[in-house]
């Protein structure tokens, strides 16, 4: 499902205009990003936990040439689904 399809479904199921639904989605994404930058973690009951993790520097291989490539240390976002979400899709 794309973001546009999600916005349309959100609007339809909640009696919102597409503009209002898009604002809700954009606000959710912006707020989630802001909280992750500040606190590094956000837990949403029934959905799961988004958490910023540090990835160490490592050496990988370019699949096309086989040459070693250094991937520098960086931060990434990890998502761990809640038990309720896991059970719902199982």
C-alpha cells in the first residue's frame, strides 16, 4: 500500500476529506521523526516500538564487482512490532 492509498483509506474510513487525512499522516510522520531525533525511541501501544540504533562501521562487498566497500558507522531506525500486531497478522 502506498502513502496515497493509505491516505485515501484513512479518509474513507473516518469520514475525513483527503486533505485532512493527508495532514494527519504528515503530522504523524513529522512528529515521529522529531521524537526519534530527540528521544531515540517511541512506543505505540498496539503497533510497536520505533528505536534509533547505532550501526558500526563494517566492510561489505559490491555485488556487481566483488570489491570490498567500507560502510561507515551510522544511525538507523529499528521497528519491533507489538505482540498484538504479530498476533493480528499471524
